[in-house]
């Protein structure tokens, strides 16, 4: 499998650059003739596929790494050379090369690392192989593995890969293997526009949508009949402007601007119920459907709460610095306006508490499990959507529990207990208790598992952040405006 | 993989007819069905007149090529029909795509065509086409590296481009083609810094990383004075107990220690730091990291802290981002622990974190642990030790070990904790603890006989070889502490010797040898037995060791010379191991780079150069700009350069003060713009801008509710003041404290609409209003005409006008050249009539020594009341001043009747910098936020010295302290009088008598520090002249040269 990777390594030799260049030229020239006269090569290519991995884009392998190896230093070094999409079962189901083809076999290093890691989350995002570096992300049960040949900031690549995944999400509604396979044409078009010669070109969703239309059922039918493609007819003028994130000529009959203020509480609560660490992180997601070129400014009643803010590029930084007003010409559609952290001086209200008693008896292959959850500082709002997830120790075989509210499941394979509680009513606190069956003979677990809690409070920003007003300039119509607040649990963990 | 048969085939040959993949491709009707039959229609499409068809055809070709398909049969069609023709197309997008197609064709024959096309495109009118040209450069370079020289020419040309669209792409090309040609950056450095905020995110990363390298070659280390001390502190940290003092302490000592050479940051260095800082708030993790590494590598120690907050924010991001950021934080937290200490808790570990994240967080927590926070950290560690994730537990134990070695106070606590772990059920935990305990005991063995005994007992249970080996080594090393147990352990080990692992066997031999030397009576036989066993071991290492040991310890017949020293050899005191972070010294790789992450040099990694010893010539970055007038012009250029929403400040050069903080800087900038009145489009917006300045101050003050109340009442009285309307908008924004009920939202919108348009309108439309603007100011201004500029022609800024005015004034008075009491700056507006609600305030630099404090610049403030009510209780409110700057307030003016004027004198210690002093001017009812920014020439006072003294002092201020610039004196400026007038009007210097007629010398001292400022002007009769300024204060020197040249040449 590794033969392609293992070709003679002349990267280190800096001399002879001229000679190698000529060799390469020759190969390129001869390539054209070979293409026509080589049905055999195709078979070779087909054979070279690893077992069990079918690719949508079957490409002939093996030659490109060889030519990489022959490349003198400082030449042909692309930031992002190739991209492989790999599903959970290890199939490479899509590949894209921006310049020369890199053999799929390079992914073997990735699979090796994956095996070693035992767990998808623990695959190192950066892997060094003899001739390449692999930088990967894991999103929605898919691995995006990019092949890098040269020094590049790893975050640059990671950020780009996430942007690719975001774009798929945006175009197809989900970023899944099925969605990508169904829209493989658009996927390639997108990738082609997003990266030029290994360097990001158009990554703003608004520009991409001008270049390449998102799929609709009607269009795909029409396309298959007429043979036309999704390439947009209009020219992406946004690319030329100072406002590259907004497409031109937006028109809506109903002009609307919605903002969701979503705050998440990250917390670690220790055994005794005291807060070890708590912090509020928030985002403002916007859904803007406004015609023309609206210029918005959004102000807060209490902007001082925002301690650390990161902005969408559309926001005028100076305005924020001097007046604490978010002033921007928005992109069209959905986007994240800001994310922020609430200053750490503010005490964080913890909306729920958990009473817990989990114990494993020595030498008796059973244990007790008892948790009760209740509202604490909920600002008079209902806490809903409560879910408790517990990763039980490996020695737990099964759990026999009864619950006063909601339902629970225990997966004996992953040892994950999930309790779907729903709403809390203060009259009767929901509880979950019962027996835990342990593997007989095994030593009792050292540690009690920690409880991960999810909840949601509608119409409340727990930090107290409040939008004051939204003004629109530059357009004549009266838009419909709306703000919604939600508080959620972020990484909310109770140690027991 | 069956690579061999395919090996000879080129990748270009892949596009055979009927390629297998189309069997799978559900969308064969789409763009990728580029089999041969469809090439005809591609050709047709290329020939049409329809832009969209051409565009699509080209996209399809690019896609084909990108997928490694052979498009060479389309080559003639593309080149002939599209590339060549379309490169001339009127539509810029078509031109750009044509170039993209052309440059994607990887056939060597077209290299010359491509070269031509790139050159053409590089001078295209459309920035988008130029961007594409930049993208094409690396493609051509990879096709034929012989073109390098020509390509560099193109890069040089594109680097000079002033648009944000091109900047990122051309720097990318620069990095790929000629990263070593740092000289190409000089002239573009300031522009790149200023454009940066408006460049797209990917370009920002590339530019920042390039500028980091650039700065390392061009500027001096901002920490040069601290570096020595830091090293000492570092040693103290690892070796002794008093590491507490390290963070803050060393900085204090650094400040206190006599500086070897006063370090002054190059203004360009400062510019880079200032312009990258806002990007810490980018949504892109890559940009944030790029800025963070820039600050880490380039900023003075005291300023690096700002990056911590942003990096901690990234920890909320995707796990891959966390992974990379934590690696970098781990490296940074070793060098700059204090920076992350406030965020300690953000690194606490959750049971749901992936193991690799846990271990990195643990690393950071360990690096951050110090005397103060160690109790909390250890409590956290206690929780971690009980985790189910055993790799993580092992890492925690090592972390505890490191804390114990680094922080003496908790050593015993840690040791006890680890000993307790020895009874843990998990063998791995026990083994790891043994290894760590061994290292800790080595530091102070005498007190821990008990622990060693305890460990000895464990040999029966622990099976992990490393742990067993560690125990044996410990017992051997400290056998005198456990004289009874040691022989017994040896007995047991002798019994199980053959079954042991190799590392254990080696330690058994070691133990035997040491016991033989100390207690040969009891162990002689045992030792011999062990050595005999070892002699026949399968492993040659062990056989060797046994033979060697026997020769050493058992005295042979010859009485070998070595055996006499056996004791010294075996029982020599051994230094305790240092438990170090694996991230130590990793910062020799540029942070944020792939190489840093892998801790190995990646292909194509550009070393981060060391700081130079001597600063290279800073003037290489100077760009010749026509009519350079300080702030006002800068303001104007900024508008021309179009930044959409940034606060970049045009071509701000060395006129910037060196160490002012960004906020005060920007504030003073906008202030000066509203003062001088340039760059505003209408009087409304003028007012609004002033108001923005006020708001800044007011925002911070909004907590002071009593003042709020006052303001509110006042506001209601005011009839429709223009400045008022916009400020009411601010009030409703900034806090709930003042809500203006009478103001309807409609009126607000009306007021603000022009403002928002102004921000949006393309920069080209800026010029006309700017010219109109000045006349507006002059016409409407009813303030006493006194020294206000008399409407200068066209765009000439008011500061220039002030120059002219200064000139005429001094011309008429013709004071003796030694005294130069009149500043060229003339009267400056501090508060406009409208903004001040009838109160007009101007100020002048009197150049008289300030009576209260000789370090202060004396500023005369002229008040006049143009309203119809008396103004009462004029005084200075709480000033908000940058560090070092202080103000001596003027005595309160009790009342100013309508039409009356008054003058007060106040002193400002500007601390030898041109930072603005901001303060409030309060009346009984109102507060106005004003600021005074001194021209550099006012920061000094003349001194009298003889020619010899002057020469002597000048001799001391050579090298870096000398700034020389050549200039041409215009005809109007050749006479002695005029030259002296102009120089002394620009700077408050005294004339030094001079023997030669063509030389002029001036001397002064800066007010705050009393540093000498020596100015020499060597004028040849033909008009060529050379200006030299010698001063310890390099920044002042540089700025002074600029100002004087400007005064002389205009």
C-alpha cells in the first residue's frame, strides 16, 4: 500500500533543481499522449484501489507522490494540496485535488493514527507522514483529511476545513455522507471555487451562492434534462466590492431581521454542590432577509457585560470600540454576528442543582444510584429540555432504575445512561433511582461518574444582556425586527 | 498498492474516455461529464459572445484541470479564443477567469504566454484581475522556476498595490516565490500594516506571519533589557523556593535596573502591534492565533498579556482548534506564566474532554501552578486522579511530580499524596507514582527512609517493569537508609532474577553492586550469585554489565586500579533530575506554525530570525508622499485609501508617538481631525465626529449617575443643538441611565442617515466635500479672527495654514534669532462654538517656562463666551490621561460674561511624547471632553551652549541617536532669517553660534527627561541641504526631522 509514498526521497537534496524541472516537463508532455493510448493504465488504477473502499472519484494513483518526491525544495508547494472525505467506517468516499493527484494511500497514515487513538475524538488533528502532513477535522461523523506539503499554520487549514463543512451544511441542510454524495457535482464546484491553487479564494457563503446555486429539486430535474449546470448566470460582483460578504441585488417582499441571543453556561460543579468554575458564553446569530444594502446598527442596554467579543467581518470595529454599538451591513441570510464571553467578575447564576448519591459496594457486585434535580436560580422562567447524560464506569453491566418523570435509557455497550427529564415543575422534583449491576469479581470503580446536564430556558439571557434597539439606514422600507433570547447549558458538568 | 504499473504514467493522462468514475457519478449531466464528445461544445462555448457561457466553459475547464484531467487538446481553443481574447474583455470577471484558466494549464509551452498575461493583468485596472494575477504567480513559478526573476518584478509591482483585495494574494505569492527578498517589503510595510484590517481573513494570516518575520529582521528586541534578568529568574524558578516573585518581580527589577541602553521602540514596530491588535477579535481562529504569535514574538513583555483573553476564547471552539491552541498556550505559559494565570480555571478539565485535550490542559495547568494557586491546582488534580481515563491519570501523576519539584512548599504534600496512590488498585497508577516518587526522593533522600521502606515492600506486588526498576534503584542508592531491608530485597530479586524484564535485571545488578560495596558481609554471596546468573543471560547488555561490575567491585589478584575507586563510581552523589515540560524552549519555532506543533522543522519552514543587534536603517520604509502634513493629511489619505470600517490611519509613519496606547492614539487622531476640520464632509458630520469623541469619554463615565442627572437637565434646556441630536442617540445606546424621551426615533434617523452614508460611499467621492469643508469652517466661524488661518487655497490643510501663518507672524516681528518665542502652531481650537454651546476655547503653546513645574509645557487657554448667558465655574474636570502624563490645572474662572474673553495658563507634562492629553472642561452645567496634542517641537525648551559644547555633545549622540535627512531648500527659503525662523517656529530650540556660514545649529532639551536635542542644518548655496538631529529620544528626533523638513520645504 505504501509503495507510492515510499518512492525514493530526494526532497532533501536541494541541488539539481533545474534537472528535475526538466524531467517533470517531459513527463507532463508525454502525459498527453499516454492518456489516449493507455487503457491499461485505467485498469491499473482500478486495481490500485484498496479493498472495500470505493471512491466516487476514482482517480489513478501512484504517480503524483512520486513527482512530489522529485520536486526540489521551494517548488510546487501548495498550502492545501488535496482533500479526502472519510466516513466513520473508514471509506474514502470523496477526494479532491487542487493540483496534482496524491494517492489515497496517504490516508493509511491517518487510519493508523485512528486505530491507535481508539476513539474518534482522540485522532490527532495533525499527523506527519514521510512526505506530507495530514491535517484533519472531525465533523458530523465525517473526517475531512487534507494533505499538506509544506509549512502552513495548522489553524489556517483547520479553519478552512470547518468553513468547507459549514458551506456544505449551508447548501445541503446537513453535512453528511449521503448529502455530499447526492450533490457531488455541487460539492466539486464549491471546492473548486473555495480554493485556488491551494489558497482560499471565495469562502463567503454569499459569494458562493452567487457563483453556484444551492440545489433545489426543480433545478436538479431541469439540469438533468437540459444538461445545464448549477453554475450561476450572474457574475459574482460581491467579490469585487468592499463588502464581499453581501451579494448584490437582494430582494424580498417581506423584509425581516431576526436576532437570536443564545447564551450557554459552562460550569463545573463539585461534589458538594459548590461551583468550581462557571462562565457564560454567548452568541448572537442573525437571520437577515432585507432587500438592497441595509446598514444596521444594533445597540445594547448593557454592552459593558460583554467582556471578550469576536466579530463577523461585517462589523465596524471602530464603532464598537468607541460607542459599543454593532454597526454593520449584514450578509444575506443566516450568519453568526458575534460571539462573546461575559466578564468573569459577574457571578454566574446556576439555574439547576442536582442531589446525588451514587455508591458502589465493595464485593457485592451492585451499587446504588440516586439523583434528583431541581431548579435553583431560574429567574422565574421554566427550565425545560433537561437531559442528564452519565458515562458509567466500564464494570457496570446494567441499571435498574425508576424515574418519577421522563424516561431513561442505558446503553450496556457504551455504558452511557441518558435521562430525558423534560420540564421541571417545582412542586415535584424529578428523580431517578435504583440499582446498578456490576460485573461480579471486578474491583469497584474508583470514581463516581460525573453528570453532564443539558437544559434550556426560553426568553432569558442569563447574563442579563438586553438588546436596546435596532436601527436601519440606507433603505426606505420598514423592516420587521425580532430578538429572541435563549439560555442553554453549555459544558455543564456535575462531579459526584 | 499496485503503484508500479501506474508509476510511469503521468497524472495528466488520467482523462481517458470512459473513465470508470462516471459509472458512479450520478450527475453525469453536470459539469464533470467532460468527456471527449463534450469538448466540442466547450470550444463552441468559448467562441460565443455570451459572457455567461464563456464563464461556464472556463469553469468547467478549470475543474477538469483541477481534477488532474488532461485538457491539453483544449489548449489552443482556450489560448486562442479565450485567454488571449478575453484577457482583453471589458468585463473584469471574464478577464480574471481567463487568467485563471490560462494559469491552470500546466503545459510548459505556454510559459511565455502566461508570463505575458500575468504581467498584463498585474497592471489591470480592476483589483480583482490583479488579485488573480497574484494567484497565478505561484502557479507559473511551479511550472517553471526559471521565471523567478521576472516573477519577482511582478510581485514587486503588485506589492505596491493599494487595495485590500490584492494584498493577501500578493503576499502569499511573495511567500512562495521569494520569501528571502525581505527588501521588497520595506516600502510597502506601512501600507500593509494599515490595510491589514480590511484584508480578507486568509490574507490576514499570511500577511501577519510574513510581517512577524519582517519585524524580527528590522527592529530591535523590545525585551533586550529584560532578557538577562529573565534568565536568572528562570533558574530561580526551577531551582529554589522563591519562584513566587518571578512573574511580577522580575519586571520590577528590570525597570529598576540601570538600562544598558535606553530602548525606544521604532514607530513602525509600534504601528504593527497597534494595527494587529483589533484582529484578536476576529471570528477566525487562524487570524487570532496569527496575531497572538505576533505579539508573543514581537511585543514588549508588558503588552503580550492582551492575547491571553483571545486565546482562551478559542478554547470554546472545535476540538481541533482547541488542540492547536492549547499546544501554543502550553509553550507560551512557560515563558509568560503570568499572562494566563487569571484564566487558570478555563483550563480545568472535564471528564468529557478527549484525552489529548485533557493532557494538554494538564500541561498548561502545571505550567501555571505557583505558590499561590497550588492548593487549588492540587485539589483539581485530586479529582483527576480518580478519573476512569488511565492515560490521563498517569499524566496527572507526572504533573503532580512536576509541581512538587517546582514548588518547594508543597513537595511534602505531593509526596504524601503520591505515596497514598501506591495503594491504588490500578497497577498503572501505582507504577507511575513510583517513578515520580523516585525522582522526588532523589531531591531529599535523607528524610524519607519510611517511604523507601514502603516502596521496598511493594516489590512483591508491582509488576510494571519500570516501577520495579525504579524501586530497586532507589533502594540501592539509599541502602544506608534501609540497611535491613535492602539485603532482603536483593535476596528476593535474586530468586526471581531469570523471570525479570531486562531493565529490572540491570537494576538488580546495580543493587547488588552497591550492597556489596556497603555491606559486603551480608550480601557477598548473593551478589556473586546474581552476577553469575547475569553472566549467562540471553541479553548481551546484561552479560556485559555483569562482567564489568564484577571487575569493578570484586578485587582481583592484580588489584585493578579501578576497583579502588569502585565506591566513588557507584555511590557518587547523583544530581536530582529536573522534571521539565516537554514544551520548554519550543518557542524557538514560530508559534502557531506547523513546525511548532510537530516540534520538528516542517518542509518549507522559514526560521524566525533573531533580533538584530543594531537596528537596520528605519528610513528604508519611508515612502515619499507629496505634501506631507502630519495628522490632517494622514486623515485625508486614509479616506482615499478607502478602508471600509477600519480605524487604520493611512500612511502613518514615524510621526506617531512611540509608546502611546492605541486608544488614546485613535482618539487624539480623530480629535485632531475634527479640530483641524479636514476630512469631514459637512458641518453636521463634523459635529457628530466631535461628539463621538465625547461619547468615548462619556461612556466610561456613565456610572457616575449624579453627573448624568446634571447633564440631563442641561440637555433639556438646549434647543436643537446639532451636536446634541446625535449625542442623544448615543445616550439611549450606551446605557439605560439617560433616556431621551422627547427625541423621537424618526428625528434620530434623520440625523444619522447622512453619517451612515458617509461611511458607505466609495472613497472616490470624498474629495469634493473635503475642499468645500474648509471654507465652510471659515465662513461660519465667528470666533475672533486673530490667528485663525485665512482660507488657504484648495486642499491645503489647516495645519499647513498654521505654518504659513506662523511664518508671516515671525517675519513681521523679526525677533533676534536666539529667541524663538512664537510657535508655528499658532492658535488651535480646543472647543468649537457649536459643540461648546457658545463657549469657544482655543489654545496656544506660549513657549514660556511653566512656573509650577519645569517639566511641563505651558499652554495658554483662551476662553471666550459667544453665547448670551454668562458661563460660570470654568474648571478642569477629572482628566483621563495616558500613563506618565500629568496636568497642572488652571485656577477656576468663576464667571465669563457674554462676549467676554479670558486667558488661563495650564501646564501639561507630556512625558516627552506626542500623546494627547485628554481632559474635561467643566462649566457649572456642562462638561466638554477636549484633548491637546502637542507638536513634537513644543516638547522641548531651548538651551544655550557654545559651539564647542555643541560639538562635544553631538559626538556623544552618534549612531542610533543621529537622524539625517537630505532636502532641497526652495528658493524662498535660502536666507538666514527665514531658515532660522522656520526652524525655531517648528521647534522650541535655541540657536547655537556657528563659525561657518552655511551651517545652522540649534539646541534644546526635552522638558520631561531633559534629554538633549541637537539640530544641525547644513545648507549649500545651491539649495541642497542636510538636516541632522542628534537626540537620545530617537522618536522625538525622527518626528522633529520630519516636521522641520516639512517647514523648510514648503
